[in-house]
C-alpha cells in the first residue's frame, strides 16, 4: 500500500489521477490533495477520496474548506499556503507525488518532492523548462525517481530500453520524435489567425485539458515546451529532437534507434493511460481506458509543422538551442502572454510577439543556475512581458 499526494488535484490531470487511483484502493491510499483556491472542488474531492491532508494556497479559501470538512465530520487536516504544499510534497509518509500544478507555480512543490527523494510523477512541464538542470541535479543527488506524465514523454519512456531512467541519456537512441495534434488552428487560413478568440483556442480537437495548456496547444508552444522537456529528461541535444504533426493523436511519440528501428506507443488520447502507467511502473494496472480500434481509425496522417503558422515553436527551438536564460524567459513570457490573451488583453498573434520581445531582452542576461537566480529571472521576464502586453494593447486600441 502506497500513499499518494496529488498537487493540483482539482485540475484535469489531478482529477484523472484520482480517477485511476480510485480503481486501485488495494494499492494506493490518497494521503494529500492540494489546489489554489477552488474550495468547492477540493471539498468534493476530499469527500470522495478521504485524504489525511488538504492544502489551498489562499488562506480565506482554506478557512472555508476547514469549516466544510469539520461540518462533514471529515478527518482531514486543512492547511494553507505554498509552504504547506511543499511540506506535503515532502511528507515522510508520501510514497508517490503527482506534480500537476499548472505553470511555474509548481516549481517549489516539485523541487520539494524531488529533494525528499520521492517518486515524482511529473505532469507539470513548466518547471522542467525553467529549471531543468537544477531539478535533474537535485533528483540525482537525493535519489528521486522521475516518471513523465506528459503523454509524449511517457510514450518515449515506455519505448526506451528498460529500466529507463530520466536524467540519463538512453543508449542506442538516434532521435526522439514528438507527435503533435496541430491543435484547433492546424488548417485555419493564416489571415484569420489574427482574429481567433480564447473560446476557439481552448477547443482542442482531441484532448480535454486545462485552459493554459489548451492555448499552448493551439500556438504549439506546448510542443515547444515539450522539446525542452525532452532535452532535460533524456539529455539529448536539439538536433536529436523532432516534432511531427499527427492529427489523429493515436501515436503519442516515437523513439528512433541508431539501427533504424522506430518504436512508438499508441493509445487513446486519454491522460489516464500515461497516469496509470506511471503509478504502476514497472507493473501495469488498469486505467479505465481501452485500446484503440485501429481498423475504425483507418489511417494515420503525418505532416511537418509550419513555423509561419506556429511561430511559438520556432521561438522554443531557438531557446532550446541557445540555452542560458532563454528557456526560463520563454516560459515566463508565455505564461503572462497566454493569461493576457485569455483575458482579452492581447490578441492571438500578440502571444509570440510578446515572447519574442522578452527573449530579445533576455539574450544578454545571466541564466541563474541556482533557485534564487532562476526565480529572479522568472520575475524579471514576467515584468518585461507585462510591459510588452500593455504596449501591444495600447497600439491595438489606437490601430
Ligand atoms: P488545470 O488548469 O486543469 O489545473 C491546474 C491545477 O493547479 C489546479 O488544481 C489548480 O488549483 C492548481 N494551481 C493553479 N495555480 C496554482 C498555484 N499558483 N499554486 C498552487 N496550485 C495552483 O491544469 P492541467 O491541464 O491539469 O495541467 C496541469 C499541468 O500538467 C500543466 O503543467 C500542464 O502543462 C501539464 N499537462 C497537462 C495535460 C492535460 O492533458 N491536461 C497533459 C500533459 C501535461
Ligand atoms: Mg503533451
């Protein structure tokens, strides 16, 4: 019996994780759940899964959850703040920690789990982009086990010679090919992209996901972040990492070996598959998802991504090749730009415009190798991005 802590429990990945965990009460016990501020959402999950601990970032929200749990006679200790999330992520009795907070906000809790030597199931890709070297070094030092949840990196993990280990360059691998659906705007005429709305951008053809990653999928920044994530997890240089658009989202990624063999993992576009794989690894457990009906699918298509359509992919490739401060700056600027887009303060082409401006300004800056340096660069890039958003917003209003 293992204790499971889910960071970001109320999100898409968090809920899918709890769905899988609830299928295996003989193997997993839900020990702790965390969220930012969704009181009702977390309370409902506490009633269903009976965790020993629950944490909300916002104190007022935590106070309300405490009342609700007391009134419902739940034996759940409710805590508040980021420090409490970090403490829970490192709890001595926690066996597996699902890292599923969205964005850079997940860095400190993920680092805390890594430094406690936990088995960390990592969905939260942004910390790997902003602080990949630090996370991998700390993981090696403290004997943590990282298992990727991102469907592409999980697919690659499954196709590597076993036992696969994140943070080590796999033997005999020539190239990793990340598949991408191409998102909702794969075929939208380029001239129309100027006017696409947040509602259109979050309507993903194949996957149900949180808002931020849905916009990232539309711009293909998601695939750009995933290239950097793959470089960090599998220690391969930029020229060994490729992206191919595969609109069916049936093949989740491909490992090409030096002998020309290519191994792929296939499955339904349902995150419970990689989640169950990671929870069970090296065993296999039921996920609640069946296999694919290949004959019904009929055919698989592949196409090369067009960087004019997806400038964010070009920017991420550049950040990966240059390294230094750029991946962190790219990630921070993207988070700020996507939020502004979702709030109608920035138009869709404004997203890559803001990121490029911040990356240009970041080119001469120190990378910041330790945590303080990384957080300082992140904060600087967010300020620069906010200024660029305001500037672009002004010029749009005057246009
Ligand atoms: P989501 O928006 O659905 O959920 C985010 C969760 O994080 C919520 O529980 C929220 O309360 C919590 N959270 C948000 N801000 C926080 C903060 N400042 N402090 C603490 N907690 C905070 O997101 P999601 O789609 O579940 O994605 C989570 C992560 O997994 C992201 O990094 C995403 O890129 C990655 N991922 C998601 C999918 C998917 O299918 N959804 C696939 C691959 C990778
Ligand atoms: Mg992915």
